C-alpha cells in the first residue's frame, strides 16, 4: 500500500466553497451543506492511503492524463497522482448530474 500527501488545488478549494455556499445560502440548507462538505473532506482524507486503488477514468481526455474520480455524496472528486513524489492533487469537485438519453 502506498501513502500519499494530498494537495487540494485552489480550483478544488474554490469548488468546495461554491458547493457550501450554494447549498447553505441558495438552497437554505446549512446543515446539509455541512454534511456534504464533511463527507467530501473525509473522502479526500482517504486518498492518503487509497488513491492508487481507483483506476483512471476510462474516457478521454481524462484517461491519457491519468485523472481518477472518487464519489462523495452527489459529487465526484477528481484527482491526479504523482507516483514519483507520492502526491495526490485534488483538481476539481463536480456535481454528478445524471444525464438521461432519450431515443
């Protein structure tokens, strides 16, 4: 098992603030906002020891960049590993909106 230092990029930090602000201030659900942020932060902490157990996203352009994603509540945490330096860079936290295709 590898251990990694987790680094949250400024973009991902901004995503966390936007998620918190939207849920707490727009939806007027501060308790839900706290619950979501806590869950996301717990999942981010787990990347210290489990980041390399998740395969890269199979779609391009993420696959060639070795971007991985971890679910947390209604969001995906996107991250990239630097194996040589044992860093995990959390690069974005995005709402996992279900896309319905109609035929």
